[in-house]
C-alpha cells in the first residue's frame, strides 16, 4: 500500500534561514512524487514534481529512492513561504495521489 | 476559464439527509478526481474519472457515496443518508493526461457539516 509520512506537523524558522520539510514514502513500484502548497485562504496547488527536477520559488526536492524520501528544501526562507505543505505520491499516469498529513511552515520576521 | 470550480462552497445538513456537490473542471481536462479532507489530515482519495468512465473508487468509500460524470465534463458527488462522520472538506481536482504525466488542479472545495 502507498503511504506518505510527513513527520513534522509544525515547522517554524526565521526569515533568511534554511528550511527543510521532510517527506518519507513507502511504495513498492516506481512512484511519482509531488509537493503541494496551500497558502492561507487559497486552494491547494502544485509546487513541484520530482520528474521536472526544477526549482520553484527557490524550493527544490530530490527523490532519494534508497532512503525513500523526498524532502523539500529552500536555502533562504521568506515570510511569504508561510503556508501548509503537502507531500504526495502517485503511480505515473495512474490516477490517484496519496497525500501526507501536511506540515505548517511559519517563517518569522 | 478561471480554474476548477465547486458548488456549493459550504453545506450544512442534518443527519440522514442527502447532499449533492458539483465540480466543474478546467475545460478539456480528461481526468476528474474527488478527495475528502478532514481537519489535520491530507486529502484522501475517493474516486476518479477519465472522461465519463469512473476508473477507480476507494475501498474506504461507503455505498452511500456515488459520483457521476455523465458527459465527461462536470461531475457530481452525492452522499445519501449523511452521518456526522461525513463532515469534511470535499475537494475536486482535474488534470489533462499527457505523455509527460499529469498535473492535478484543485478546486476550492465544498465544506460539509452534518449536524
């Protein structure tokens, strides 16, 4: 069965500090991993996906199949990064996504 | 087209009543998903359609839940004989499947409260 674990419910950092949001998964096949973000009073939106290997808003995430992790990182956090972040997994083009329970990131001034 | 829309945005009902939610996906998107989200948890998959065909339903989905996408465009999710445990945010998402994969675009959700 697919499972996504985000061990931190809450994460607080100061502006300019590095931030890492952890995500671990369990899946027997070859997964596709995503990070979604939900800003206050906005809808859930895709932040990045591992196959794109791109940096969005300064965030990057590397899929580590050996450790079954897909941690989200940003070297210098900004106040506007404060939001709820969800890690998700799906089979490639196979439909449903399995989400973690989210991490609330607060970036303090 | 301003994205995925859902109606109503909020619904309060009494236990035992039936409710129906509507989702209008982004035009030309061939897949449509329904998720349920309760407080403190991530979205939980309920079911999805490719065009008008319902391809998968969660094993956790009660028989009281039914979804349709009759013309491959908008979709409805009906909950019969609602229970207090059905109180949640119901999210709809749509996507266009291409060779490189798919990106799900979410609607604002319908918040259901069963009294």
